[in-house]
């Protein structure tokens, strides 16, 4: 079969991937009003283990935030919704060496449970608390492998039954240099083999649409088959 693909060479063309803000600080003095916590924009991050829950972030060693994370061994991963997209971009082009990003952007740092130094972002829809377990030099970036020690979700995004309403978070993704909004739910893990009850519970709107399509239309007249008798 003839290939319809064109090689573009080895590159980082992978997407969509998360676009997040990493919270870090030199120590805990920022909680007493001394010194400034910092935010770093990262797109190269992902879950890498379930038990224990772990993720990784890749950071260039020359970045200001790299030293903060390396010295303290902790950071937060703050999810970004559409209202935070512009601030996230600014945090990616400005350095914490030169300014207090929280103050400049009107954002607020709050203490993160299980962590001593790293701040969480009060405006984030949710954040993950992380402690570094290993650092792996890769080349242009170093990979920080970290254990997720806690996850905090904004109360505005919790449904009455305790489930998380990710759609309401309006999360942002990163696709080859561009920020993208997430679209409608297409399914859930295992939906292709799920039973009717699970589909109705997890995707009620889709289940209703499918049921409507299956039902015969009211007042529909029976049409004889081609070549048959009426």
C-alpha cells in the first residue's frame, strides 16, 4: 500500500499535551511575606506511574525555576483553565529572576498540603502536590520524576455526588506551540465495550441520542420493499 505520509524528521511533534503552571519557591519564607514564590509554564509533563502515583516534568537546567525545584525537591502542578491561559503564557516568557510573577499578574500563592516550600495557585481549578524522587539528565532538559502526595480540586468543580466536573474547568491543551481548548466528550476508558447502564451513567446525553435514533419515528408509514407487493 502506498504511503500518504511525509517525514518531518525527529522532533517533539506530540499532542495534545497538558499545559500547566508549576509552583516552586526557594523556601517557606514567602508564606511570611519574605521573598517571592514562582510560577513556571510547562507543557512537557505527564503521568508515569499509578502506584505510587507519579508524574514527570522536563525543565531546562538554565531556568530559574530549575534551581528552586532542584534545591527544595518539591513543586506543584497547577491545572490551567481558559481564564488563566494568558497568564500561563506570560509565565513562560518572563523569568522569576526579574519579577514576582504572582504579583505582576494579580495571582495568589497559597500553601500546598504535604509540601513545605512550593506554593499552589489559588486561581487554578485543581493542583497536584509533588515531591521529587529522581532527576534524570536527558540533554537540553532534565526530567524530574516526582511522587504525587496530594491532589486538591476547587469546590466549584465538584458535583453533589463528589465526582469532578472537568468540563467546567475549561482546561487548556498544548499542540505544537499553540494553546487549544478541549472539545466535547467523545467517550471514556472502556466505553467501546461498556453496557447500556454504564453508558447511561457516564454519558447520559450520548445514550439519549442513541436511543432516539433506535426508536422508530411516530406515524411513519410502512413502505413496501422494491419489487414487492403492497
